[in-house]
């Protein structure tokens, strides 16, 4: 599957706002994990928050790229990464399996 086919699949999974839906879904899950990290031992909490920060940076770049008209292959690559990030939540009731790359 090419990156463009993946993009079409993600969009088809939930209609035109699929990218917004996926990033919104992920941001909500990351906020939940960030809140849960408060109850972890310090070192583990720091690792969890650092991981969340890195994943949110990818989502921020995706959002910025969509609004600034970055080249399609670049956006497709970010969508692929976002889809892979979503896989960690595939048992969540709001997860859409069409987001999976």
C-alpha cells in the first residue's frame, strides 16, 4: 500500500474529517495517559511524559503541515505514523480500525 492509498483509506474510514478525528482521538488518549502518569514512580512518570511529548510533537507537525500545504508525501508519512500511534489504543471503544495503516 502506498502512502497516498493509506491517506485515502484513513479518510474513507470516517469521512473527510478523518484526520481531525484521529488526531483528536489520540490527543484525548495522551491526556488520559499524562494524568495516569501522576500515579507512577518518578522515573516511570518522566519516561511516560517524554513519550507522550514526542508523540504529540508528531501530531502538532501533522496539524501544521495540513494547514501550511506541505508536500503530499510528507503529510502521507505523518499520517502513517499517526495511524501507527493509534494502534496502541485499538481496544478503545472509540478507535476506528480504518485508521490502522
